[in-house]
């Protein structure tokens, strides 16, 4: 089989279809940001008014169970995404999230809360694999970097919504404290319903179809996209575009996946695992427990935490939004290394200032907003790197694997560790956690400089050839 589907997708001008992809699929990160921020912003209320018997350590453990669910969900649904297709799985995973987050609002004790958080994490983890692979396969190569970064960065739009929602939910004039946190979680399920309706109109990834022997269907979908685009702007004709030759579809076993990763792409394995694990530890450790820092050390009331997380979230979204285009122009390697290194150094500096008692709630929030302006762009680029680094037939599962192992290494331990450190109440102990996070980010910057890939503006099939491609 021979087709020009990849080249036609990459030469496409930016049209309404791409906005639909960005919104319908990128909303995953908004939901994740909403979930994580709700727990952080509601931590004080969960500790005092939930009726579930929670304390700082148990809230940290619940956050770790959410991450553990995301790890398992990524692995399970990531494998199925490569097997059954992007569209089917990004519908299933959003449905899992919808049901689980509503159930979280109906929790009746600590263990039910943990179970429903675990299931919510499964839905979000599965979304990461299905969505990242689909977004990268639809977006033209010249804009893949900035689009992927901004979509991943939209997590912080959800974080801002979660912060504002927590302020509203914890306002005793509107809702009693024992009910407000429940309404906040149920709201996430309501948002998911609207996102499901948008996704119904999105097609299957033509790139996935062509590697599964369905070239005619892939070309038909691309033709429909082009026809719609021509009604909005000028679209070049398909003549003389590079074509790719494909043999029989490749159905992979876990042994095949291991061989491809560790024999064919070992350096990329080290790179991706390092980027994912270090950003996961730094982010999850700090952000999952920031509400506890505010309540325990700065005596901020539980219902006011959202106002402090709001600027933090806005700084995180501004990073990918303002820096994203440089990842396509200057390049992946220098920008990823720089954002990791800058954020690592600043985390160490702010940790020392915190330990010395030189910060208050406002100045610490400003400091984190500046740090994660850079860290957010780097962390989003980590997901971009994983998706670009491996063949299309295993792209979703590769994203799932590195998200799972990176998060298991850096993300599960982080919230639990910081929850315990905060519960102990010693600033010097918490400083050790900040120092560890900063050093890990610096290590990742060095690995990127050594092993990074110049993937900017290149077709996915050139960075990593499909397993079913037949050379001429």
C-alpha cells in the first residue's frame, strides 16, 4: 500500500478543524488540572469538614492513589488505544473519568474516597495516551510543538477553574462546608459531558488507520478535512507530495515492544524516562501539597487557598503559551534543557528561602508562579518528546509506558513524601524535599543536552519510521 496521508496532514493550513481537535481533545488536561487543584485547594476543608476522617498525611496518600490509578489507566488504555484506535478509547476513558469523579463527590469514608480517586486517575491516565497520540497525528509538523505544549499547558486552565471553584464551593454563604467539596467534584463530571459531545464529531486518526491496513478510509477522512478547509482558505493540491509505502499491519506483543525500546531506541528510553520522572516528582510533590503548606505554615484559611493557587496556575499556562513557539523555531533540545535547568535552580533557591522563614504566602506564591512558568513548558515538552520518539504503531502505549513509569518513580512518592514532611511540621525537612526536586530537574537538563532529539518541524514518520513502512 502507498499513501500520501502524512504529507497531506502536515501541509494542511491551520483551520477550524485543528481548533476542534485542540479543544475537544485538549480538554483532558483541563479536567486533570481541575481534579488536582480541587484536592489541593480543598485540602483544608477535607481535613476539617469532610466527615471522612482525613488528615494531612491521608490527603497526601489519597493524592498518591490518584496518581497510581493514572499509572494503571495509562498502561491499560494506552495498549488498547494502539490496538483499537484513538477515537474509541478517548471516548471510553472520558466516560470512566466522568463516572468516577461524580462518585468521589459521593464518598462516605476514607477508603471510598481513595477508591474513587483511584478510578478517576485511571480515566485521566488513559486519556493521556489516547489524546497525546491523536493530537500529534492530526497537527501539521510545523506547528506540532507549540500546539502540543499549549494543549498540555491547558492543564492550568483547569487548575485556575479548580481554584475559583474551590473558593465558591467553600463559601459558607453559598454552601455548607460539609457539602461544598462534594459539589466541587461533581462539577467535573458535568464538564465531561460537554466534552463528550464535542468529541463525537472528531474522526479516527488517519495515521492510525493507514498503519492498520485501512488506507482508503484514511484518505477519505483526510479528503473530508481538506474539503472543509478549502471552504475557509486556500489548500494546496495533493500532487507531488511525498508518499509512504506500507506493508502488512504490525500487531505487537509486549516482547516486540521491549525489543523496539531497548534494542532499537535505548537512548530515547533514557531520555524520555528521565524527563517524565523528574518533572512528575517536582510537580506532584509541590502542587499536590501546596494547600497544606498554606494552611500549616502561613495560616491561610481553607476557603482562601484558591486565591493563592490561581496566580500559580496562570503562570503555569503562560509558560507554554509564550514559550511554545520557540520549541518549533529555536528547537526542542535547547529549550527543553533551558526550561528544566532554570526551574531546577529556582526550586532550590526558593526552598532555602522557605526554610529560613523569609517568605510569606504572597511571596511564596509569586516565586512558584515564576518557577513553573519555565517548568510547565519543560514538562509539556516531555510529553511531546515521548510521542515523537517512537513508531506510530506503538505511540500511545509508549506514551503510557513513560507516563506510567515516570509518574510511578517521581509522582507517587512525591505527594506522599511531602504530606508526611508537612505533617511533621519542620521547615528543614521540607527543604530536603525541595532540594531533591531541584537537583532532579538539573539532572534532566543535562540528559536532554546529551540525548535530545531535533524533532522540530519534521514529520513524525521521519523522526521514527512506522514499523510497517517498506523501504524502496
